[in-house]
C-alpha cells in the first residue's frame, strides 16, 4: 500500500493538535497491524502531551544540530539522509514498545527567529520516513509557513481545521490556494471545530471545500485537557472521537480501506 500522509493545518488554537491525536488513536484502533507515525511538526510542541508521551526521544532538531556541530555544512544533505536512515531504524524499533504508533517531533530550535532550516529538514524527513509507514499524521504549525515552504509537499490528505470564526475560515482558504500549487494532496476537506450553532452555516463560505465533520465543544475533552490526561483517555463516544471518525470516513479512511 502506498503510504497515506495526513497533515493538519489551520489558524492557531483551533484544535489541530487535539484532532491529530484523535486521528492517531483511531488509526491505531482501526489498523492495528499497520505502521503508523505521528509527527509533531510544531516547534511549540503539543502533540506529545495530547498523546500521553513523556519521553520524546531524538528530535529532528537534534539531528540538525548534530550535523551543524560536526561542521560539515557542505555535506549537510548527505549526512542528514544517513542520520535519517538511523532514525528510521530507531523509529521502527520504538514502535513495538509504544502503543501501536511511532512518534517524531520537530523539536524546538534554541535560536529565535526563522525555522527555515528546521523546516527543510522536516521536509526531507517526511519524504524519507513516509516510505516506512502506512500512515503518517502530521500536526502542523499554525498558519501558512509550512505549506509555503513545501514542507507538506508529499501530503496525500490535507485536513484544514477551523473554528467558526471568519479569521479561521480565511486562513484555511488561503492555505487551500497555496496547497493547490505546492502540495500533491489527493484529498482535502475541512473540520469545523467548536461548532455549536447551525446559524453560522450560511456564513461559513468555504467555496468548494467539502466539510468532513463538525465537532461541537467537547466538555470531556476540556476536562481531559485540564486534568493533564491525553486524548487516548477519551471515551469512544466523546464528541471529538465521533467527529474524527466521521472525518476519516469522509476521507475514505475507514474499515481497512485507504484510497
Ligand atoms: N472541540 C473542542 N471542545 C473543547 N475543547 C477543545 C476542542 N477542540 C480543542 N479544544 C481545546 O482548545 C485548546 C486548543 O486546542 P489545540 O491545542 O488542539 O489547538 P491547536 O490548533 O493545535 O493550537 P496551536 O495552534 O496553538 O498549536 C486545547 O486546550 C484543547 O483542549
Ligand atoms: Mg497545536
């Protein structure tokens, strides 16, 4: 099977990380024998917590640093690929010990400012490791930067997340436009998160973008979050999990079939 690379994008704070974690949880449940990788592509870090992971291990930034420290910047690409080979091996091994999925974080570069170099590594990592996994779920950084920098080029399924705000929907419309040019997605759709009022429907104005699911405010998620528990602890019938199941079904990722 060709790997399915699912990325989540949207404005800050709309629910990308919670939804990414719920997708991982549901993929593990639906496909216990498939190789599944979760990538936290947000330097602000959050997916690990949402997945209840305390030991993040080697990050992409660590790989980048070890290359820079070796003072071989001219050989950067070659070295990066060798290191990725090693990381790939470790990831596959680590998977057996975790709860049915592997985890990789982009890490948090110490130098303030531009994440360009880390993003270019991230792009290489996505191409290199996705071959080893059946499913890759990427929790993206807020906004448009990673789409613009072609980090998400290899994505097959692009999930745009918004809350019912105009700002949120404007951001996903811009992301869609840029993604049309710079990514190779075959499926795209919107999850409207924190949806509580059907009166907003006529104003959502998403053009031709299909809505994959509408997820209401989930009190159980809020409680889980404040208690420091993970999305893995949610009940199967929680609103977040039900919404994510519906979105996966609308993307044709359900019941053992992934197109
Ligand atoms: N449907 C929901 N019901 C209740 N709380 C929610 C819902 N979706 C998200 N939240 C809460 O909103 C907060 C932000 O969610 P989350 O971290 O998933 O967003 P994000 O898009 O990843 O944010 P960022 O851009 O900062 O990474 C979290 O505290 C999360 O628990
Ligand atoms: Mg997040």
